[in-house]
C-alpha cells in the first residue's frame, strides 16, 4: 500500500485530505506543520509528500529543500498546496523542485488524479 505524508497546519483541511486519500486506498500519515513533517520523514519513508506552502515553524519550501538534500527523498514526488495562488506561482514552484502545484480550495478529483499520476511515475524502488 502506497504511503503518503500530508503536512497541513489547518485541521479541517488536513482531515479532508486524509479522508479523501485513505478513501481511495492510500495509507496516509498527517503532519501538523513543517517541523512535524521533517521529523516524520526523518523516521519513515513515504512514497509521496503533500506540503502546504504556508505552515508554521518550517514552510513547505523549507521542507522541500530539506527533503531534496536527503538521498532517500531526492526522487520522491512532492506536491505543493496553497491558498495564495498568484500568476506565475505554478511555474516558479515546479522550477524549485515540486512535482505538482495544487491550489486551495482543493479540487478533490484533481488531487486524486495527480496523486495517482505521480505515484505511477515514481521510480520502482519506491513502490510498495
């Protein structure tokens, strides 16, 4: 079973993402902020990581930078989530290393489709 980390500081958003992803068969672990996400990725390997860009302690970009320095995570897909989308943001965040960029409120069909696409594209050694 594929394992996803969802890092989202807003409880309502985090619970919705967990419900949607577990509902389609993924194993999902939640992180309440960037620091929590880094602690969990330090102890466990995930097949995909979803990061809210605006979190306390360490933002989504900071978490991505740390993950990309970790050889275990350099090829793991990382999805950016944001409620503060501006023109050009998608290209900018993809250029710094995110695998996908999704705006809030999250289109749940898009989320399920993109997660499935990214997990299919993940290198075989990451597949559970």
